[in-house]
C-alpha cells in the first residue's frame, strides 16, 4: 500500500478541461472538430488557466455512439486526424505545461472491432466468442437470454446470424447494439487493455478517464433483474448483476500497477454512477484508482441543505480512504448546468435522470446566475475539478435541435421518446459571426449539429475582456485558485450561516460564501472581496450568488 504522500500530486487539485473533440474546433472545414483544431486552441486553454485536458474518444469508430464505440484503440479516427497529429498535440500541450488525459472504453468495443468480427465468424463456444458475452436465447433461441434493458432503451441483447446463415446466439450490449460488452472474466481482455494503456502512456499521455468504470463485470449466471432496478444510482442496489460489482476493483488494482510503473506516474479518473458516496470511495482506495467523478454533486438540486449534505458525505467517505474529491458540474452526457439550474429544482435529494424536454423553457438568466455561483462553490472546494467545454462560456442546453438533425443513439433506441444528449454537445462558438461562429472556416461545411443563433452572444470573442462575462469569471477564478494557498487541497471548516446560505473557510484566511436560496445575507467580516459571482447589494450577498473573501 503506497502512502498518500508518495502519490503523484498534480491531479489532486488540478482543474481539468473536458474537450469534446467533435465540437471543439474544426480546422479542416468538414463540420466536425479535430486534433488540429484542439492544437490551435491550446493558447485559449492556457489563458483560461486549466492544468490539463481530457479528450473524449478520438479512436477509429463507426460513431454509432459518438466514438464510444471503438474499432481500434491504438489509432485515431480520420475525422479527427492522424496518430502523428495526436502525438504532436501531446507534445504541444506538454510544452505549454498542460497534461493530457484520454478516454478509455473498456466495457465494450465497437461491433466493427476485429475481435467482434472474429467472434461472429468463429461460431459458438469459440475462444473468439468468449471475449464477449454470447449466450443462446431462451425458448430454444428466439427469446433474449435475460430481461436486461439497454441504457439507451430496448433490450440489452441482439441476436446474430451464424456463419452458416442460421439464426444464432445473442450478445449482450448494455448500450447500443453497436457496442458489444466485453467479457472481463477472460484474461486476454485484461492483457489487451493493459497493452492499450501502455501504448498511450508510452506516448506521454498523463492519464485516462475510464468509461462506465462500474460495469465491467457481470454476475456470471447473468440472472434476470426480475423487477429489480436497472438504474445505476438507485439506492439499496446491492449485488446487482451488472452495476458496481465488487470484482471490478481487481481490474483497477492491475491498472494502478501499470500507471505506477512509469517514472512520472500516470492517473485515472473513474466514470462510475453509483448509489452512495461509500460505493464511490471504493474506487479510490489506496492502490486503486486516483480519482472518481462525484456525480452526486452534479445531480444535487440547487438547495443549500442538500448541497451541504452532499459535500459533507463526499468528503467523509473520501477522507476514510485518503482520497481527494473530484467535482464536476456537467459533461457531454447531462443537461448543461445553466439550463439545469434554470428550471424549478426537483424536490428530491438528487436528480435521477437529468433530462429536460423541449417544453421545459428554462429561465436562462436565473440559470446563468446560479451557474456562476456554482462555479465559485465548486472551485472553492478541496480536490480536483472538471470544466466541460462551453461551461466557461455559460452555454445553455439546446433544446430545439430539429429531430432530423439528432445524432444521439438514445433518440432512435427510445423510439423517439428521449431526445438524448445532443443539446449539450453543440459546437463551440468562438466568434459572434460567420456561418459556424468560428467553429470551422467560414467556407467550411455546416457544423455536425446546428448552433442556435443565441450562441453568438456567448462566443469567446464576445466575452473576451468583458469583466461581467462568464469567461472572465472563470479566468479570474482559475488565476486566484492557482495563486491562493488556501484553495485546492486542504480542509473545509463550515461557518455558521443564515438559512439558505453556505459558508466555509479554507486555509490562509479564505472564506467561501454561497447564497443559494436565502434572503440577501450580510457578508461576514472580511478584509477583501477576492471574487464575486455577481453584483453585491451593498455589504449583502444576494441569493443565487457566491463570493470568495479574504479575511
Ligand atoms: C458514458 C459516456 O460518457 C457516454 O457518452 C457513452 O454513451 C456511454 N458511457 C457508453 O460508452
């Protein structure tokens, strides 16, 4: 067991910017963002003040799920560029002092992956089929092997046609049929993923975000759910047949050894939606993973008591295993924070399914005010923080993408009942004019998802230098976070505060006050206001705003 002091330190309180490559910057004008685009925007990220970037999957893929269906883990999809461009990006980023994280997708491959194609050709009982979860159907074949449903909707099983043309076995896919689940009981699967990690670590990659880290192992008998919840965050779900099984942790102990074998040790962050903070803490025990997103924070309604409860529980669970928290307000899978905080907040401890339908009509002014306050809350807490591209611009969820433009497999798989996640993935507005708002060259193809006209006033060029803009708030917050010894890792001491207001002290005299839903609150004694998310009302902090005070 390695004591915390010997762990690599950079990630413990790093601010990591999530680059969704399809939507970040399109250098070649094909309507899809690419590696050259990311390289050209590194100065922007430096200026923003982040420590690292995490890039969503960029591997060769049929793009049935925006790249989370990987056909080759050791190359780059031509839509994004080439392997040598990826290497050049890593070198450039390191030259600027930015670390680079990639996304590893170990739960499933693409159905176009050579392993799956070989499994289809090889027939039942073969070694090739054992790498996945093939089973005969029930009722002598025509019924799926069990009652599990895909996260995207519909059954989690698809029946194949055997090489001789007869109707054959079924394979498991917790997500799209184009994403067959791997069999993590097979040693070959372990060996292959360790080799993939090394492939990228050898190219200087600093770490990985692990996709659906909580799903790799399935109960070997693949039992029916028989009425039990199939949702990963439902409480009371113990010994679930596919979510958060204890054996997944063995995989991460192996991966930790790989990461630690490098002179400059590499790191992991787990995507694991689990029911309780204690279950999350299991992923970040010593000798396991370094960090795991605290999605409870993201899913907490804008209510002071719930936010505090959540923060306390997370800190306690992580302290028990000597791990740092990892905070996040949004990502490419959930409704953008401005819109989420702009609708009436659910009367429950956490959002369960974070979806908004097109008729929800968020109050974007209120949502923006709250998102600004939420940013100072998040960046004022100890540990690491992730910023999803566009969050620093205050981009809202695009709820009115025309149906024919929707790309997320959820739209089709749900029988057109759920629009899916495209509204959070609309390409970045870099300038306030031009046909793609600076996302691509003016004579290029239209962006892969249409941008709303309203994004023009949120563009980088529009916000740059405007002291009241979200972009400048983030820049100032990240600058202060770098310089102030009280921010980043360290203790949190709650201060007494009026109802609806959160106040906590960090080291070196830094006080964070967030008026979530109280009446305008008198600021505690202080020497200076380091940063405020919005205008103060004399010496009072209005609701939906936050300050960092020097005392
Ligand atoms: C989580 C990813 O973030 C999401 O975008 C993807 O659809 C699923 N995992 C399946 O890989």
